[in-house]
C-alpha cells in the first residue's frame, strides 16, 4: 500500500468548504483507530486490530480512510490524539504520528486523555467508571458522572489500581477525588473548576448504579460483580472500545473554545512508571 502523505499533491488539495474538521487518532490500546468529525457529523471512522504493530499500521490506516472520504490534510483544522493512560509503546507511536502531522501541516494539536474519550461512549449514563487493562493485575481508571447526553464531568485523577482497591473505594464512597470537578464535555471556561460537592452528594457511587466500560471489563467483570452486586452495570460489548470519533469530538470541542495545545509540550500521561524505569530504579537503589 502506498501512503506517501508528504509527497501526494492530492493530499494537499485546496480546502472545499468552511466546516471545522478534526482528525482523531488513537493507539493507546490494542486497537488502532482514526476518525474525522466536523461540526455536523462523523465524516469517517476506521479501526483495526491485527498482529501488526501500531507503527506499521497507523499511518496507512489514516491514509486509507482519508482517501475513502475524499479528504486531504488541507481539509483538516486540528489533530487530536489520545495521550494516555494506556500502552506505553502505543501512546508514543500515536503521539509521534500526530505531532509529526501537526508540525508538517501547521494544524492545531490537541492531546486527549484516553479515559475521557472512553467515558464519552456512555454519555448520559450517570456514574461512569472506565477501566483499561494496565497489566500486572491493575487497571487504569477514573470516575465520571454524566447527568445528560451532552455533559460529561470527571471527578477524580487518572489512576492505576488493583480491581480490589477500586471495588473498595466504590463500595465505601472513599474514592480519592479532585477538589474541583473538570468538565470533559463540553469544555468551556465557565464550567471548569466547579466544586466536587456540587456533584458528589447526588453522585456518590455507594448510593447508585455504576456503569463500567473498557477492555478490562471482560477480564475483571466477575470480581467486580461479586464485590458490588447489583450496583455494577456492564456496558454493551461495542461500547468497550475507545472510539477515535470520540477523540476527534473532544478535540473539536477544545478547538472551538480556543484550547489547542502546543504539540512540543504535550507529554504522555503514563500514570505509573514503565518497566524499564522500575528496573533502573532497582539497580540504583531507589535513586531519583
């Protein structure tokens, strides 16, 4: 498959309309995905899970679907990419791809937290708990509430925890929360920084159902169900995959509110140290 983006005249064609479009890229998990959204719809979305690495398939995937949609990079206003937590290697590949495209084209760059995009799959579902497989018996997670289909609010930091700790926090209502809630969608200056207690009295997980989604749900569902009983709900299988369209939608919303990032400064959200970092720390006796 030929995908020489930088050399293709077709790819640098003249802009055809005034719609704001964002390219969303995700390679934080085993599935690589891309999507383009505008202010009216999802224009195109594609994902792929194979034995090939993200470095082999991500750019060809983007190239293929952009051509199928008859769009060029000239038609794109911004590039949004998941920046973690997730697979360390996958995050680096996705961010390097997005940063390279942003640098080459001068398009706006937006880093999107993986769990925020995943939570958007269940907009309007009340208390939401996305969980991604972090390996080593842990999950990447955060706590959200979505009181309406057009509003998703994050209540906690991004964490790497054991399912047992997660269940205990949810049963006892002792989840370590942010001091102020963060509006995931829509991202507006006015809504950021609301006090957690504005949501927590009516959103306390111990008092109402929690819906879990993510690639770790099939792995740990039995343990979650045993720990939380009827309080735990499971998303439909198709909702467990992180959609690049949600990444692009969050990027579009950020761009519309003037909240683009400097691609040179955005770093992956790893949450925990890598295996290499842990080994190095062990060899040097816990040195910094």
